[in-house]
C-alpha cells in the first residue's frame, strides 16, 4: 500500500491565491481612497503605486535606494553581531544545565524589555550614528537565535554524545560532529525569526537615532505630509522584508536539505 495514500495533495495554488487577495485589497484601496478623498487618511492608489515604482529607480532619485542600502548594511552588521553572540551562548546554555539555570533568569528578563525602551539608552551609550541602530538590531534578534539554539542542543539524544565519548572523541570533536549539526535546524529557524526582528527594529531605531537610512526617510515623509511617499515606503519595506525572509528560507533549505527531502518522501 502506498504510504502517500490518504494524505492531502500538495497544493500549488498558493501564488494564485496571493495574487487574487492582493488584487482585491488594492481594488478596495482604490475605491476607498476615492470615497474618502483625504490623502492624510488614505492616499490615492495610483499616485502611491507611481511613487512605489519610482522609489526603485535610483537613476531618477537616489535618496530612497541609498537610504535602503544604508539600512541593509546596518541590518547585516547588527545581525552578524547577534549570531556571533547568540549561537555560542545558545550552545553553551543548551549543553550545560548549570549555566542555563544561572543565565536564564537574566536572559528572560532582558528579552521582555520592549525595543523602543532600549532606544533612549542606546542614544546615551552610543550617540547618534550607526551605534544605536546596531545595538537595537542585535538586542532584538539575539534572543530568537539563542533560544532556538538552546532547544536544538537540549533535544540531542544523550546516547549519541555518550557513544562518541566512549569511542574516544574529544570534547571539541563532539561539538563539531554532533552538537553543531544537531542544533543547526533550530538555529536556522531562530536566525530566520531574528532576521525579521532585525529588519523591523532597525526601522524603529532610525526614526530617532540617525539622520539617514530607510526609517529616516519614513519619518521625514510623515513630517513633510508626503503621504503617497509614506505609503509607498511602507509597501517597499514589506517587499524587502519578504525578500529577506525568502533568502533565509533558501539558506535553510541549502544547509539542511536532508530535512526537506525526508519531508517530501513522507508525504
């Protein structure tokens, strides 16, 4: 008997459904904007779309694309800091119950602090410029990375580690051959969540902590009553965030391809 019998068929209509829903939303926006007729509430759909596509044309007005590149540069650097700190901390806390019990209360307390509450402190500590943004990105994205890595290490079968030790494997070799590969899927899930938080938090930080970047353009548009520009930048941030999530999913598939192969075979 085919083990796939009785399973739901894999749907390939997701993109079509997405296009249909997007078309409905844009149609509602178009007629709602005409009915309201107040840009401060909802700008004209056609004007917003024209501005949206113009934003990507760096040869017409390079402000938006240059601001986006500045912000993406900050995201990459801050996210790199989060990985450099969160991955080893997650492995150590997952492997050692003593260290986990000591550090968990501090980590769980710190991660409850809202992102916006860190911004005044970041300004005091680092001043204006890249420093506050990098700190906000790192503090926002480190906890999903760390917590998912801890869960991955805790989930390792102790028999695997004991078997490796009984065969003479050194502690570094146990980490390289067993702990890291076993924790990798969870780490990548945490990294994907962390990347989303990094993108959202850097925009918040750039509202007040810098004089350049994508978030700075957003707040300038709001203060200048440029509502078509403001809405187009919000749409643009959604597209960029979606693209970053797709990139993280691609990396996850490349580094843990065996998981997706097994899932496909079990359908």
